C-alpha cells in the first residue's frame, strides 16, 4: 500500500491514527475501509486531489495484497458509499433515500470463521445436490430482484420479510450456526422487521432491520456487541 502511494506522492513524513468501530474479522470490510481512508488522506497530504475512481483502484490493489482475489465490493463501497448491486463483477449504484424512521442494527456474533472453508463446503454441497440447490439459487435471485424493487419504492416493511426468507435459504445451505440462530430469533421476538446473516456466515455479523422507535431496549437484551448504523451516501471525503 505504501509503495503504491509513494510512487505518486511526495516524501513528506506523516503519522496516521485509525479510530474504528468496525468489528474485526466479522466481514465488515475492516481492511478496505481503513485502506480507502488512508489512501485518500495521504494523497491529499501530498497535495494531490484524487478522484474516487483512483482511490478505489489503489485500494483494490491493497485488498489483493490482503485477500488474494477480492471481489472489489468492499473497497468500492468504502469509496463511494451508498448501496451497490453487484453481479458477475459489475457494480450498479442504487439511488434511494433511506427513510429516517428505519435503522439497521448490526450484531457481532463474536465468531470468527474462514470464508474459504465455508464457500468450499457450499460448493461441495452444490456438487452433491445440484438440482436441489439450483432451486435455492433461483429463489435467492428472485429475492434480490424483489428487494431491489422494494428499496427503490421505499417499501421497508416488506423488505424485512424478504430478509427473513433469505435467512431461511442461508440456513438451508448450512451457513448458519447455533449462536447465529439464537441471536436471530432473539431479534425477531423483539420487533425486528427482518434479520439475516451477512457475509460468508457461520458467525461474523447479523443485520436486523428495525423501526427506530422499536430499537429502544433491544440492545440491552444483547450480550453481544452491537451498532446502530445508517446509510452513508458520500463515501470517502475530506474534513477540514
């Protein structure tokens, strides 16, 4: 990362401090987000005015050094913000206005898992039960299409129902875990509109959609770490 920056920057000395609320090892982009911020800050420090495209491209190279073959989702989201629809290597920004009356609750299961192991087991299951899993994949694709339509028209009440159905599909392909299900059902019993795993599963984080008025009290019930998050529509930026 520093070699990439040094090749286009200056020789000034700098010290960087990172203050983050991201749960490490949980699938929240803990390498991409700091990389994007650091790249942008260093280039600005060196007197450059990088476009977001340049920042994202350099951050993607840094992600390669960390993960080998990243999808590019994490660095793209960290750079541009907002919502992205990703399919077959192509990104499409979804322009929506997130309603103030809804929030996302992110819960850390505290379970760290190897993404590669989970992915391989799902692929092995697909090879053994191809015809069955083809139906599940088609259902997941239809869920995404319906979810996109709901996001665009602001139908967050029904979006939660799709999140619950999606979690059922994830459970079916064995990427949930007992701790995950315990947290998911606790949130469902406490007024969550929808709850699902994020990332590879078997741990990591759980995302729940809530009406803001229903969030009070639910975090006190959780033994796990949690964050109430909102949609960032700006991405990386400079604060004078």
